[in-house]
């Protein structure tokens, strides 16, 4: 059973709901734009020089980053449209679904950022203990673009952490825990 009766929502609760929806929609559309930017930067990231050719598709971490950003952008667009198209009242199923999907996207994008950040770090610093030299000495533009894409992905992760907080607040403040 719901904690509140959605048929008798007062003005302040309705205003809070509007503010919450506006913030959520802005976060979702911003994360969509940044995911697309990170995806496009990485997909166009390739270089050929005297030392050889290098593309994002040569590195599994960067392929995962592109896929995770694509999934995040698609989910962000669909969930923002869903939020705007379907007004109140908010059902328990809808809140649970958004909560779970927000969690999945948050962790997927965060994982993509972390694994790609490690790859960028190794490209910049190398690993002297196993005689890997810095690849960025030879592929500087590639490394710079990869770093920008990873930074966008981390910003998207932060936005999705905020969305996860909003969706968890909405879920746990409006609905009671299941009874045994």
C-alpha cells in the first residue's frame, strides 16, 4: 500500500514532484548528450603514423566504453521521454523499474570509465616493470581524445549516481517495505 494517497496531493507535494521531474529530466538529457559526445569522440579516435595505426576498436576497454555510452544514451533518451510523456500518478512498478535500470546503467557506465581510465593511464605512463613504454609518446592525439572521452564518461557516471539517488529516494520514501 502507498504511504500517500496520490488523489489528495497538496500543492507543496505537487510542486516538489514537478521540481523532482524537472531535475530528473535535465540530468537524463545532459547524461544523454555527454554519453553521445564521449561515444562519438571515441569512435572517431584513430591515428596512423610512422609507428603504425591505432584505433579505439583495437582496445577492448574502449569498445566497452563505446557500447556502454551507447546504451546509456539510449536509456537516457527513452527514460526522459517516458518521464515527460506519462504524467502522475507514479506507480510502484514504474518506480521500481526506473530504480533498477538506473542502477544497472550507473554501474555499467562507471565500469566502462574505470577500465578505460586504466587503459589511458597505461598509454600515458606505460609499465616499466614489464617493459611497456608510453604509447602516448607516439600517439599523442589518440591519447588526448581517449582521455576526453573517459572524462565525459565519468561525468555521466556522476550524473547517473545522482539519478540513482533520486530514484531510490522516490522508491523508498513513497512506498512501504514489503510485508512478510
